[in-house]
């Protein structure tokens, strides 16, 4: 048996980025905290639990689409490619493509270092011949690919509707950046949650067992630990709702009393009912997303949706 090859590039944003972004967010009106900070070790575990919830249809529906149409996807992506994955998490979904795709190099990118490290170790056991270049970085800002194999087709996989965390102008910017990093003729396979009955959406982000609430509140636990803050979790409540006009799910943490919180040496006041806005999750029709892709320089080549029309997977080509 050959030794698996794992290269690990730690381009992780330093602690000061968490501090600066949280302090800026809490100084705004309304207060905000970026959703990328959900994914500390426990937050990544909670997210994995979310994906198994009966109400959270996104993950299982996307997996069903990948299983059903994987062969066609692989034929569009091309074998022996550099396969970049944005927000690889536990690298579960990529397994559905790896056997058929046989990429030359797999390059998972994730902000959560320990989770990324553990996931590629597990992957290497099951795919001993796969060359892995794992990159710990924040893809929501400017980033680069630390390794460029020559003369290989390039493809990116961006599953889970994580693109939904960006408002449409920023989503377009991110797609443009990916298109530029990959180069013309490269392909992007991207999962996008569809607009649907708001009841269905609201249930997916307000699960009966409270895992999503715990995921939302864990942001405060993380900030307490990493930034020496004194949030009391009992003073905040999880709130999630569909906002029809912008077409997005919103998550908030709502203060239930007037109180003060200290974060990184600064004091922040909360009145009763005041929100910290922690996440947007934009939903698209197929046409809306194709327009966005076009504007980012990506040509829609194919789209697959499940029979209940809950979720879409798009194949786009860089022009
Ligand atoms: C990982 C951003 C796609 O928006 O559905 C799950 C995160 N938030 N439940 C989503 C999330 C609340 C998830 N994404």
C-alpha cells in the first residue's frame, strides 16, 4: 500500500481577525457577528448534527442529487483534475464524487483547522492514492491557492448552499474570485438552496430539539473563551425567520433583558429585545442564481434539482 500524501497549509486568520471583526460587528447598529465564526470545534460538531435533523432537508437532498447525477457531473468536471473544495467541513460529500472523478489533486479549503486536519486524515485512509493539499483559510475574503499543478484541468466544488451566507453582491464577488483563481474553462459545481414555502424554511432553522439554537448560542461561548468576554447565554434567545423581501433566512440572538457585556476590553449595552444578527442564508430560484453566475463570468452548463424542488446543484463554466 502506498503512503497517502497530505500537505497542510495553515493560512488561518489570526485571533486578531476574530477580535477585530467581532468588535466592529458589535459596534454597529444593528449588532452583527459574521457566521463564519460559528465553526469552532464544538460549532463544527453542532453543524454536523444539524445536517442530520429531520427538519434540515438541505444536506440529505443535496447528497441525493449528487448520488443520482454524479456520473454526469464527473463527465462535466473531467478526470485527472485539480479539485478544490470550498468549506470542505468533514469532507463527506466529496466522497460521492472521488471514485468516479479520480482527481489528480484534492484541495479542501476550510476555516476550521482541527476539523480540516481530522477530516483529511480520515479521507487519506479511505483514498490512499489521493494527493491532498489541505488549506486552512477564510475563503470569504481574498485568498489564494498555495499549490498550482500545471497542465491540469481545474474544478471547484462548493456544496451545502454556503454561498447563501453572502448577500448577492458579495456572492458575485466570491464567484468572480473563484473563477479567476481557477482560470478560463474551469468548472464550478455549486449547491444552492431553493426558494420555497417559508414554513418549510422556518422549520429547518427552528428544529424541535434545539440543535440550531445551540449552534447559534455557541458563538457567544466561543467569544467568551477566545476573547475573554462575559456573555451570559441565558440572557439571549435564538431567533430564525424567513425574510421574504431579500429572500433569505435570518438568524439572530435576541437579548431578553437590559444588560451590559464586556468583550475584549470594550463594553456593549443591550436593551430588551435587541438583536445580534448572526447569519443570513439567501435562497434562490434557478433563474436568479444563473443570472448571478453569469454576472460573475460563469456560464451555466447544467442544473440538477430533486423531485420536490427543494435544492439545486449547478455546473458552471468559467468563460
Ligand atoms: C452552512 C451556511 C449552508 O445556512 O443552512 C444551518 C448554516 N445555519 N442552520 C445554512 C446553518 C443554521 C448553513 N450553511
